[in-house]
C-alpha cells in the first residue's frame, strides 16, 4: 500500500518538519490572533505528540524531549518558509 505519510514518518525530523510547514501555512489565517511562530510551535508539539503516541513510543522521558524537539521543528519550519519566500522574491 502506498501512503503519503505514516505515524512513524511523522515522528521523524523530516516528516514532522514537512507536516508542520504545511499545516502552519494552511492554518495561520485561522489562528491569526496567535503569532505565527507560536502557532508553529503548538502544531509542532501536537504533531510530535500524536506521532509518538500512535507509534507506541510515548513515555515520560520522550514526552519531556518533545518540548525541545518541537522547538527545533518549529524553528526549522519558520526559517525554511522565510528562505523560500526570499528566493521567490515575495
């Protein structure tokens, strides 16, 4: 079966980064009262938390690490989108 993504894929840096980048851009107008960087962090944490839960890897230790991993994913998603905007000239 071909799948676009899996929970295991979303639990990785690349998978969560791609999903957060897309979700942030699709939903930032809905959440416009929240700064985009904070919204991106919330989405990052949510994606990583659910992916870790559904892969059966959620423990207290991994839950604490999610706080930091979500920051890394969020910062990369924000910086990546800004770089694409600069290259595109917008």
